[in-house]
């Protein structure tokens, strides 16, 4: 296993291997860039097959956070951490405190948030030993009746992205009657469905958890679709809101939507699927621009929450996407490549 020569190393500033024998903690913390500010990113806990898999994951995720923060206009860099282990079996307060001590030792260069396998309660345990945490339900958040969960902001940002893409692809200013297929109606996808329904869109939904689908059928008159067929519906917009890698060699030829815009991270199975979408005439809204609502919300939670300022910040996702779509069209380039270049100009001038 190499680090400096790893294909995803991409000039990371710091990669820390953190071990605590008494709690059994084995973790990696990757700081890709602190050029714009402290790096911020979630702590994922996952039973990786080996250390090499954990390293690849943390490097990719941490790098992605730099791009996301840069185009969201946030004064922060990209970082991420992973704990090697099964969250159901191996997680303990001692292990979380040990993780917190490792984060504290970095002196604020990395700020931790929740991710898959960790939750707000876990971050609260870490906050007993480090100040460098975010996404907590603090007194201010409770006073405004909010939970600290960024999903509503992510869903609203995704709605803004879909509106922008529909305007660009179809020249339409509203979503009345626009057909949208949502893959995954969990925390973000369900809220997105509600927002789209309120704007008159027609919905097709799929989820591996059938009660989540039933809820959308009842509440929004959505059409239930098998998980294996959601990407292939005759709709204007395909909104991946479940998992990564959903635009791939198998699904791409079956896409009927002219817009792909959803909240899931790492939607393209390979980087060249960006130009493959372009070649098919599909407008791809780069995932990390679309789903930046989560980190935008967390940023405002850390700096003093003003709902109107958050809303205005989320609306700027639309402006950023408009710039990307226009530049891509003018230069004949794929949208993902244009977004990457714009982000790098911000954090790597
Ligand atoms: P979630 O776990 O609440 O929802 C995901 C849903 O997808 C679940 O209902 C799950 O049953 C379903 N699902 C899993 N596999 C599926 C499949 N093969 N086909 C269809 N449905 C499937 O997660 P979430 O918080 O809603 O996040 C959704 C996506 O958005 C994830 O990729 C996440 O990384 C990304 N994201 C979320 C946020 C946020 O604020 N929550 C922010 C940025 C990005």
C-alpha cells in the first residue's frame, strides 16, 4: 500500500493513521486542502476489507470535499475521516473519544461531522474531547426547532439545481407537469419529492425499502417503480438520491431523461461518464454542486444560523450551475470537467 504514489493522493496536505489499542480504534484522517480554511468532512465508520480500501475511500472523499466547499463559496477546505470497523458491533464511547482525541491533536485543521456509520450522538461524544466538531444539535438549533440534520437543506439545494437544469435544458421557468424519477426516497429524496410535488412535478420513485416508496405514493401520488428500472423511466429528470456509481456502462444507454440532477455523492461510476452523458445530449448537474446544501447548512450552524441567509446561500447553487452549464455549452465541454476546473481555480490558484 502506497500513500504518496496512491492514484487518489492528489497532493493531500496530511494523511494521519490513528490507533488507540485500548478501545480498538483504527482510523484514517485525510486533509486534502486547508487553503480556504479548516478542512471539514464527515467521519465514516465502515467494515473495510482492508486498510488499502479505507485509504482509497478517505482520499477520494476528502478530495471531493475540497471541490464541494470551493464551489459552494465556503471558507473551508476538504477533509474526511474513516474508522475501520462495523458501526453496529465495534462502536463504543471509548472508541469515539479516542477518535475525538486524534482530531483534537490536529489543532483544528480538520473539523469532523457525521457521515454514514456515525450520527449526531457520536459526534456529541467526540465533542467531550475536541472542539473541532460540527453538525451538533446545540442550544441555538434547538431553540429554532431545528435538529441539526442537514437533509432539508440538501433537498432544497437539489430542488434549486433541478429548476436550473430544467430551465437550461427545456427553457422552462416552472416545474408544473415536469416528470422526475427519484432513486432513493430517504432523508433527502423524500423531502425532495415533497418540494417537487408542491411545484406541480409528477413523480416516479424507487427505493429498496418499500415503506419509503409507499409513503411517496400516498402523499404525492408518485408512481412506484422497481429499483432496477428507475433510471430508465420516460421522464425529463433523473434524480439519483441513494448511492454512488449509478451512471455507469449499464445504465447510461438506458437513460431517457435529458437531465441528471440528484443529491447522491459520486454518481458517475467513472470520470469519462461525464463526457459520455454529454455525447448522449444529457445535461448532467455535477453532484457535488447539487448536494452542497448539507455543508452550506453545517457552515451556517457553526457561524450563527440565519434562515434567510441560508436560503440565499442555497439559491446560489442555481447561479453556480447556470455558469457551469453556460460555460460547458459555449466551450463544448462536459459539465463535470467544467465544474472541476472552476473549483480548482478557487482552491488551487
Ligand atoms: P438515506 O440513507 O436517508 O436515504 C437513502 C435511501 O436510498 C434509503 O431510503 C435507501 O433505502 C435507499 N436505497 C439504497 N439503495 C438503493 C437502491 N439501490 N435503489 C433505490 N434506493 C436505494 O440517505 P440520505 O441522507 O437521504 O442521502 C442520500 C444520498 O445523498 C447519499 O448518497 C448521500 O451521500 C447524499 N448526500 C446526503 C446529504 C444529506 O444532507 N443527508 C448531503 C450530501 C449528500
